[in-house]
C-alpha cells in the first residue's frame, strides 16, 4: 500500500492535466439553485425581487429546480414567470429537472419544456448552447432530446460520482456535482474540513467538458424524514477559497432558497410555501453570507487568487443554543451529527486595512485578536447570553454592535440553523424574516432534493425514481484524510481560532444526505480516497 505522501504526489501528477484544463477555462458564471416547488404563489414581481438581490452580489442566474406538472401543477406557470422576470432583469435562468420526481421515460415532456425556452432572452447558455441540468438523473439520455430540439443544448446533469463521466454515453456536455459538503462519498461522515478530492475527480473524468462546481454555506434540517446537521461551520470561506484555486468554468450555489435544508442565502420570502421549515428558518436571516459571497464572486470572475475588499464589513454567525442542550417540547430527537460539531461563534472580517477584532460571547471573557486586511474567518468559544462584536483600527471602533440573537441554554425545539448578521458594508443586517405563507392543501409541495425515508442520514436516500446506490460506507470509522489539523492560516483569506474549546477546533463536516456510489464500486470504508486510472489505482492512507 502506498504511503500518504507518495500517493498524494502521484494523484497530483495524475490530475495535473485536469488542473491545466481548469486554468484554461474562461467562460465563468455563477448560478444559484432555486427551489421552484415552494413558490407556487410567486408573481413576476416576486421573481424580479429575488433576481435583484442575486444580481447585486454578482450571481448571473438561477438553476430552476422543478418537478413535473403531475407533481406540482404550477411548475409551467412559475417557469414562465421566472423566464419573463429574467428577461426584464438582464438575468439568466435554466431548468434543473429534479429526478426525485422526473423519470427516464419523460423524454417528450422534458423536450417540450426545453423547447419553450430554447431561444428565450432569459435562457442561460454555455458554449453557445441552452443550459439544462438536473438533480440526480444520472441515467437520463440527453441524445433524443438534443435530436428533437433542433437547437444546441448544453446538458450539465448532476452526476453523483465523477467516474460516471468517463464512460457516460448519455450525450452530456459536462456535469454538476452536489458534493458541496465534506464526504468520503455515500452517506459517510468525513471528520475534517472540505477538501477538493471530489472536484479533482470530476475534472479528471470530465476531461474537456464543463464542470459545474458546487458551493454551499451550511446544511441542517429537522424533518421527521431527515433529521441531521452537517458540520460545515466555516465552510463558506473555505469553499470559496477552493473555487479561486480551482477556477471551474461554472459555479452553482446550493442554494438560494432551500429553507428546509438551511443553506439558503436569500432574503426573507414571505410568499413561499411553508413545509414546516419555518420552525428553524423564520427569524434566522442569512443575508450576511451574501456579502461574503460577493467579494469571492468578483475574485472568481476576475481570475484572482484572493478577494479584493473595498469597504470594511463584519459578518457573524452562530447557532441559537449549545449542542448539548436538551429541548423540552420536540417530537423528534436531536439531529444526527451533533456529536461532531463544536460550540463556536464564527466571524468573517472583510477589511481594507488590518485591525483588531473583539468578540464577547455571553459569559465568556472578551477575546481580542489581530486580523489582517482582506477576508479572515475567526472562531470563538460560544457562551450563553448576548453576543457582541467590534473591530478597531488606530484606537477607534470602525465596526460592531450586538448580535441579533442571544444564545440560550434552553429550547423547546431543536434548531441547528445558523443565525447570520453583519455590520458595515451596506449597513447592519440582522433582520428577522417573516414566517412564510402556509401551504395549500390541494397540491403537494416539493421542497428539497434530499428527502429520505428515515431520520438516519447514514441509511437514507432521495425518494427518486432513480434512487442512487447506497453501497457507500456509512460508518464514522472512515480514516482521516490529509486535511489540515488546524484552521490557522497566515493568508488574507485565513481561518484563525481564538479561545479554543478543550476539543479540537478543526471544523468537522458530514456529507449531505445523498446516497452516492463509491468511486470504485464495492470498496470498503477505508478505501474511500482512491483514484483509478485503467488498471492502476492509488490509495491515500494514514501510513
């Protein structure tokens, strides 16, 4: 068995061609995944409002996740409104068929949906073709659709395993990855921060085809059918730094408005259906994360190695309670995965010049750290009570205030969503979004892509007609990877740790609830980091 050092070097060499390809891609755009299934009552004005928010941070368009009309009767109308709003807003959209609901024999219906918008001014394109994507749907054949359309189609479906791209005969032009959170694959838990292993696999096997890379800030949910938290506490800056290094042709933010899975970055949407997610999303703004994404999107499009900060801003986020608090009025248990998270407060400073950051978290003593100019993410030990933040420079306070939510040591229902606020930039942002409109009772609401039959993320899978394989490892005993054991960094896009708790301060993340096939089918948990080229395979292990 190869040592980790030798194997890592060999993998890097094997993937060097992919990195050359990455750096050569020029047609960059950023899209955000939009859940059409929860906006049955949207008007064109509602769509335009969301598009204006997205455009303000450099997002180019929405990927319109939708179910067929037999599931959501309003899908055709809402697609029409979205395209109309996009055309009026100098914005772009494309359809993302959710194969938790679509089927392989829906070729004619899918073709008709695409034909409706093939020449629409609001249609997003890549390489001269109309973009189309999916959630799952790996085995759908795009060849007949392309033949029937009579116009160029750029098919970028979600491939659940990068190796699928190597021998894919389904007329694809690239692929979307949904691996926006750390994972060994399958529903395994990866005890370490996000790395680029999966991205490198997609680049390798896609060759000269386009890679639509995923970026996500969070993932927690508390439904009966899926009840878990993914430990991605400072993923937002970690992942964007990786995007600047990798330079993929396209990026998809997961998501704009999936409140059920807590990775939304939109402002409040009072006109969306409530599937029960208001229990943890109402009153929990994520607007501040858009400020972070804005500077990274600008850097990504410019091909820069790091963001350029033009005005001082501070963004903070934290959970409403420490992880071990027992809630008193919840029919569900605490989410799976909480044993891996840490009780920390996260602060991203975006500064034009260096300064000093002071955080007082409840009963914890104030902690002051020096922060460089640029984008720096720092974490602090969580304390119950009021959260206070300030940045000083030259003896004067330039940013700061109290957080919009006090941390409590009691709760009725579990909530592992993040409360996000900010100071500076365009102003202080810590609003409480209104609760969404209740759902109608006549039509089912499609709310997420990762619905699962049980509350255990290690055994659950999407309720798709093409349910992904569940033969991936599900144990938390998977080996550690070569991820760093500290979040410290000296760059202007750094992550620093202050007043660390007694346990390791390294973020530990869990994969999303997507049952992926392993890179090499049938491999046991300890074989998760394998790259196989023909008959030659390499394993990264801990020796």
